[in-house]
């Protein structure tokens, strides 16, 4: 059976109540071949994903090779970069600048 499916923002295609991953950068509309034991996802005539059919409903089959845009795990040669720490606080600043901007804009509109 051939179906047309929309790829979700999470990079998943829904077939038979289950969700199957497609590679990052796959078009939003794809063709799906549903075989008795295999789900095949086709993008512009090219097979981009194949998954065994999942039994039941609301199950996910995610091929990690499809997630090329995801951050790589940390390793000793690739340490984590600290941007901020939980509990750090942003210093309070005066909001007077916004009053001045508003007043300036209001003056521009006057004849």
C-alpha cells in the first residue's frame, strides 16, 4: 500500500498509529510504502528510511542515524561549554530607557 504522509517537526511519519523517523532535512511531504513487515519512506523517488512494522499503537521507531543535526555526546576532547549556571541571576537594570524611547517616538508623531 502506498500512502502520502506529512513529516512532523520532530522528523517522524505516522503510519498505522505508530511513528517512524526519517532523516533530518527530508521534505515535509513523503511517500510511504506499507508492506506486511516493512515501512519504506520515499522522498523524491529515493528510499530515505526503512523500518520494521511496529505492533500496537503509539510506538516510536527512531533510527539514530537519521538525527545528524543533533548535538554529539561530550567526550574528553570535546568538553562542555558552560554558558551559565542554575541559580545565576541577571542584574536588575533601570527601565527608564524604554520611557525615553516611548517619549521620543510620541514626539515624532506631533506636528
